[in-house]
């Protein structure tokens, strides 16, 4: 779990799916088990409060963004009002959102070339490639995966890369686009001489 302060009244938490599994959760639990989710969020809020020296009081607005291969990105904003709250009482308004994007980070372009051969064998030709902060990123939309099970694609990608916590918005704003579309097909054509 990674915690970062954004401002005086806001912080973010990133949990990988491994972090969630260590805490005894599955991705489905987040959608269907409200009592357990409330317990997870309460624990996370107290951990963040302790780590950042962030005094939890008043209303917390919690936005949860589930990323297909990466995990869960939580943004917490504290809304402080002059209200007479009971001690140890926190009100949370939680918004759950799930991304249809898959973003993987590569330390070396050679690994990206290697993975495209495997993806091509699954008839996957799409994707977008970015370069930012000395790393390469391959982004897929769900429609890029054709009829393949996303778990299978994630497994293949994980052999050559790591799921990225960088969002597509950040990549488009600060990254350099290498391939805007059909990245797998273009990499195979230019580097592996496959048409």
C-alpha cells in the first residue's frame, strides 16, 4: 500500500491486488460486501492518518478507482465543517469506479518487443505506447483485447512488465506518444518483420 499527501485536506492511497489479497479481499468483495468494504476503508483511513499525521475528522469524500490490472487507487478529501461530531465518528461518501483500461510499464523497449509476439498470437493488434520518465507504457482499452480473457492477457503482460499506477490522463498530458494506435501490430511490423 502506498500513501501520498496531495494537499492539506487530501491524500491518495494505492493498493495493488496483492495488497488486497493480503488483507483477505477479492475484487468482487469490493462490489458486493459493503460491511467488509467499510471495514477496509476504515482501516486504510486510520493507517493513512497515522502515516501522514493527518487528523481525520468531519466528512471524508472517498473516490475509489479500480484499475483492471493494477489495483485500486483511492482519493480521500476531507471536508471540514463547523459541525459537532461525536468522537471517533467519520462519515464517508464512497464512489466506486472501474476502468476499462489496462496500463503496463516497461523498463526496456526490448521487453515490449518480446511481449508483442505473444499478443500477436492471440490476434491482439491494438494498444497505445507512451514514453515517460525513462519508462515505456503500453495502454490497452478493453476492445483492444478482442475476445481474449483479460486475465490471460494480464498474465502474459506480467511476464514482461508491471501493472502501472500511472493513469492514461497523466500519460497523455506528460508522456510522449510513440504509437497512437495498433501498437502491437506496428511493433511486430517494424521490429519483428511480421506483417
